[in-house]
C-alpha cells in the first residue's frame, strides 16, 4: 500500500519538475530576447545623444 502511494507521489513530482523546467526555459528565452532588443535600441539611439 505504501509503495503505491510513493510511486504515485514520485510520478506527480516528476511531472511538476518537468513542467517547471519548461516554464523556466520559456521565461529565460523570453527575458533574453527582451534584453537583446532593448540593448539594440539603446545602441541605435546612442548617436542621437548630444552632450
């Protein structure tokens, strides 16, 4: 009886770990794209600044 509960618990924990892993990868890629785009905009507007 306890073995079955442990087996089900491990299955759920594994599924949750995979889901969080996918979410982390997607969030990381999105953050990277946003940083690249904002950095490119800053570099592009650098020539417009006059001191």
